[in-house]
C-alpha cells in the first residue's frame, strides 16, 4: 500500500524523517528516524517513560533529564479525573504544570477500556466510566478525549480507541472493537482543532491477520500525523505479537509517518519490535518492576529481595551511569527495599529507565553503523515480561 501525505498543503505540527531506511536485503525492517515537535527533537527508535499523573513515579524532571528521556507519556483519563484538564489549562498547560519542557504524548483513555474493565461500559457513542476514585460517572467520547488532550497541550495526542485483550477475545469482539475504533478515529479527526498538536490514529484487529490488514488500511488512509499499533503488549505471546507486526508493518512500508507500538517495555520485546519496523514505544513496566524490587542488567534481571544481595558491595551494574550505580551498593539498595524507604523506588526506577534509555541508544547506534542484525544475534535471549494489562489503572 502506498500512502502519500500532502505535507505542503498545510503546516504540520510535527515532522518525521527516516534517516536510514531498512536495508533492501530484508535482513531487518528496523530503521533510524528523527521526529521534530514544538518542544524538541526525538531520535527513533525511542522508548517513552510513562508519567500517568503528570509525573514518572518517584522521579522529577531533573531525573528524567539525567536519564536522557526524550519524550514522556501522560494519561488523559487520569488527568481528566484529577486534577482536571481545565485546571491544568488555566495553570499554563501540562508542560508548565509538571515543569517538563521536552515533548509529551498523551494517550486517549483507550487503555482504561481494558484496565478498568470492571468500571466501564462501551457503546458506539463512547465509554462510560465509574471513577475508581469516588464512584462518579463520566462519559468519555472521542470528542471529549480530544478536548481534554487539547486542553492539556501535549505535543502528540492519540485518538480514542477500543482495545481488547488480544488472546482472550473472540473474533466477534475483536471485529466489533475494530469497527468502533475506526468510527471513533473519524470523530477524533473532526474534533481535533489545535494546530500545534499532532494526532495519531490507532490500528486494532487483535491477532486476526485479515482484521489487522483491514484496520491498517483504514487508519493509514486518514490524515493522521503518526500511526499507533494498539491492542498488543497484553496477553499474547511474543510469537503472536511478531506475526501481527509482520502483517501490519509491510502494509506501511511506503507510509511516511512514525509507527508507535503502545505498551511495550521489556528490552527483549523492544528489540524484536524494532526489528519488525516499529519506531516508538511506551510502558509502565520499567518503573513498576523497579518498585517491586527488580532491576535490569545485561546479564538479566536481579531481584533485590533475594537475601544474597544483603552483603553484596557491588553496584547493580558495573559501569552504569545512573545515580544508583555510581553511588550505592546492592547491599544498600536491598536494605532500603526491606525497610520500605522511598529512596529505593527512586534509585531503582532511575536505574531501570537509564538501562532502557541506553539500550535504545545502543540500538540506534547499531542501526547507524549497519550492525543491527549483528546486535540482534548478540542480544537474542528471550526474557518474557509480565503482562501489563492488569497493571495500574
């Protein structure tokens, strides 16, 4: 499928350039890119830390700068509930509110269709949520989702969609959610008026190849600034996810827009998705497992609840540039964890996000040098992450 966007007809709020396309020999579909927004530039492939409530848990903006985060994600639904998008708008918008002057992407509230399954109902008009905070009722329509994101002032907004758990859903459920997602995408486009904010569409279709193909064609035909691949990073296997990407990405081969796989955060899974041709990722996983006592290293995961670390004077990872590794031992961190000291959550999160940021930088370097397939072979060690579908609301 060939898609050509007339970028000269109107001024676009974002630009994306493929600096190095996938090689013609088909060794990989990975590519190197450069994305420009009004709040800064982003080198892709890129991982976006998640700041659900206008903060990446346990970290401040200086920490994120030290990590090297290029862009973060905040949650439309949660900020709508608390403190309220209108309040954030009155206070100068999300960037000023949270003192983060680099790019921000806001999701649409679509993820909460899955994560808050016991608190919502869905119809063609939108999603009715019962607030997990106070039980109040809120109707999230495509138009409201866009209005909230415009008030927040994110650099990139995302359409409201209906994701479903891919493996646990019937074909009929997947098809109905896909059709509804397409309808909502059209309504989001019609509602979106902010000229300095990009808007991404979302492909659905579960694990059904024909539905994924249909959804890719429908969403790619609309004038979005980027293309999200939704409904994955859930209860499917890594093999099922790759098979789905192998349907979607070739259909976007000549599409000039960035590709964003929502919710993926394990190093092994990110490596595979980059190989499949995806440019952008986000996940709560690095911060969540850090709070549970797990940190990443090149040799694999370390669970600092293990008693063997109580007397270990080594850093989490030799040579790591993060503050936790520069200053503290595994023994100290193991103590903080057992004492339930808040410093542990900060240090462990700093490490995991630094590890993932450097992991993505290593991927970009390998792409620039034409050595990505070699890197794939070196790092091929599957480590399946826990599902995030039942994670925080």
